[in-house]
């Protein structure tokens, strides 16, 4: 991979990561609001899935442990985002972000239950997240693209001469 491609890959990873890092940090600083919104979304799922007992049970349980689920989501966002940003364990970071984003996309953007303007808005957000999921899959496929912090660290370590 040429130097130009290495720069593009590194810059692309950084751009992908920014949304996750910022939203994770924003959630920490607005925890009460995030908890209320998450609980409300889970309650909507219980209403929408009222004819599907297993969905009601699942989202009812998630509602009981919503603080833990929200904290796990924030950890996935920040750790995965920083991993991509700095190019350290890029594939692991991308997998963490995939776990978060696939879950969040299903939980928050349930367009299939909605109608009218709400359906259109939720569908657009769902599709935007699918695009980011596609980018993360590409990151998993190509890795860090020779531009990662591990390589920089190994080049900076003093080499000991063995006699």
C-alpha cells in the first residue's frame, strides 16, 4: 500500500471514529437524559411488540438493567472509537463498534413499526447506520492499513545489539 493510501486509510478511520467518541462522551455528560431516552425507547418496543411475547420479555428485561446496558454501550463506543482513531487493535475496535451499532440500530431505529414522517426519519437514520456498518466491515477487512500506533511504537523502541 502506497503512502497516499496509508494516509487515506488512517484519515478515514479517524473520521469513522469521531461520531462514536463524541456520542459516548456526550452520553456520559448527559447521563440522566440518555437513561430517560433509552428507557422510553425500550418501553416503545414493549408496546410495538405487544403481540410478540418474547420481544416484550426481552425489552422488559433490558428495561430492568437499562443503566448497565447503557454503560456497556458507552464503553463500546469510546473504546472502539479510540481504537480506530489511534490505529491500535483496529479490527478489535471495529468489532466493538459493530456490536454497538447493530444493537443500537435495531433498538433505536425500528422504522418497521412506524408510519408517515416518523417512518421516513427513522429509515434514514437506519440506513445511515448501515453505511457506517459497511465502513466498519471494510476496516475489519483491511485492518490498520500499515498506519497504526503499534508500528510506530515498535519503530521507536531502541534496538539492542546482540553480540
